[in-house]
C-alpha cells in the first residue's frame, strides 16, 4: 500500500520546510472542514488543526510508514482532539455556560438559505459525538466505510450502525424542514 | 426505498445545504509558522543535547574543570599520538621462529615422515 504522504512526513521530521508546507496544503483545510462541523466553532476548529499539526511535527521523525496510513492517523488525532473539547464543554456547569438564544425559526416560516443552513448546522452539532463523526467523515470527506471505520477505531459493522442511527436522528431533528429540503417519504 | 436509504437521501440533501466552511485567511501561514518555530526549537534542542552530553562526559573525566580543559587535553593527546605514529619507522616483522600459536602445526594420520607401513 503506497502512502503518498509518507515521504513528506519523513522529510518534515528532518526539518524540510517544503515537505511540511506540502502536507499543510494537502490536509489542513479538509481537516478544518470536519473539525468545524464537529465543534460548530471556527476558532476552536482552527485551534484543533493547529494542535494536530504540532503533534504531527513532533511525531514525524519517528513515523513508521508501514504501520498505518498517514491520513488515517491524522484524522484520528483530529477526532480525539474534538472529542476532548466537546467533553470539556459538557463538563462546564450550567451556571457558567453562556446563554444561547434559541434562534430556531418557527416551522412554517419562510426560511432563507442562511436560516436553513443554521438550523441544519445546529441539528448536526447536537448529534451524539460518534454519530456526528461518522456522518461527517462519510459525507464531507467522502471516505469509504472501511476508511472511516479505521479512523474511528471501530468495525465496519459498528460504523454502519452508527451511520444509520445518526441519519435517523438527524432526520428526526430536521423533520419540520421536510418540505423545504424537498423529497418526501 | 427502505427507511435507511430514505434517511440517507434526506441527510445528504440537508448537508448539501450547509455553506462551505473555510478557515480564516492566514490560517495556513500560521501552520507553516508553527512548523518553523518547532523546527527552530528542535535544532536548538539538538545543539543543547550535544553540549550537555560533552559537558557530562568532561565532568566524568575531569570533575570540576571547565569544558575546554578536557577537550584541549584530548586534542593534544590525539596530536601527539598522530605525530608519533607518523614519525616512528614501521616495526619490522619478527623473525619466523617456525612456531605459532595461531597456526598450529599441520597433522595428518598419513604423516610425511612415516613413509610406509613397512617401517613398523
């Protein structure tokens, strides 16, 4: 199995800035997209990607190409960082948490695209973290079930089950937008 | 269409409505700067490790002395050794005594000095 990143990882570990820039160019924005949807916050997602790359540089010199695909490792680190932040958030006592205004529009309101995407984004953020991760990896990264399962450290069957539950869950949260989103049943 | 397929289609349609999210401008430049900072620290770390190792060794060899003292002593010793090695003539090979512990005498059941069985 040829890993296109392996050579650049080794070079970056030895101080090659061009190889490091290539890795950043190939992966940073894709990582950011998933982290942004996982966390629902731009600045936090950027922090996560920054941490992922810092961890990459410190491990790069010891990277063993045959052991795991680089991209799998990278996404696994990113997901773990997101899980940590989500758990820290939920550990914040309610009194200390900021008031979040309920901006949801009433179901029959004429929704413009901004409001609609806000609603969808919020419904996605409210999903349990592993269901959300499974959906994001398969939708935004367009990864096959095998790759996504490997990133999440679970079997393909477990991933399929997570995906099915996640989609059902998300659909039930967005049921009131059925007409706007089109498609019936 | 099964419930699962219908859920998938619904979710795909919904997620397609999400706007593309892009990191702030200068984000990738920040990542590259992070790499440069890490690399600078790493190089400083390598140099510090080398100096620290030398210092530890010098304290073992010559406790209490500054680093340059054992380093200079070692350099002088190496120069003297190299000078002597170059100046002295190569030692001649020892005369062959015909006996060596490293090369034991050959032995054969049909010894050359026993010409034939008739000698018995």
